[in-house]
């Protein structure tokens, strides 16, 4: 039987929302964006994601996996993530966020 390496993802977002509130949580997501952004472009690019991936414990991801992450969140097709795209992607990837929490975040984010 072949074993697969499976990354376990512990979703802290629901408890963060409970502790910080929707506004505080969105501020923390924006801080996360700033950790990964290419300061010259103001976007998360492949290069900035690769360069800063160790900050998130993702240093073992292959280039194609990093590109997949970018493509997943890139809503405008420019090959990079702006702050809104990054935040939406993070919310989308959280299995613990369901209707109530996500609705309050959507309301807060879209103001």
C-alpha cells in the first residue's frame, strides 16, 4: 500500500474571527497580504510568493504548486494577487467558515 504525504491544514480562521471580530480578522488577513507582497508592484507575484513562502511554512512547495495557488485566486487574470483577491482566496480555502461567519466577513470586507 502506497502512503501519500498529506499536508494537514488546521483551520484557525473561525477561532480568530471569534476572538478578533470580523473587522480585526480582516485586518490580520491584510497583514498576511503585506508579508507576501512584492513591494514594487503592490501585488503577490510568483516571485514574491516563492521568496516569502517560508514565512508561511510553505518552503517545500514546488513552483507548479505555487503557480496553482496564484491561479486559484487570480480573478482578473493578471497572474498576481491583489489584496482583495488574496483575502477572498483565504476565505475560500477555509473549511471552517460557513454561512454565518462568512456572511459577516463579506459584509465587512465589501464596505
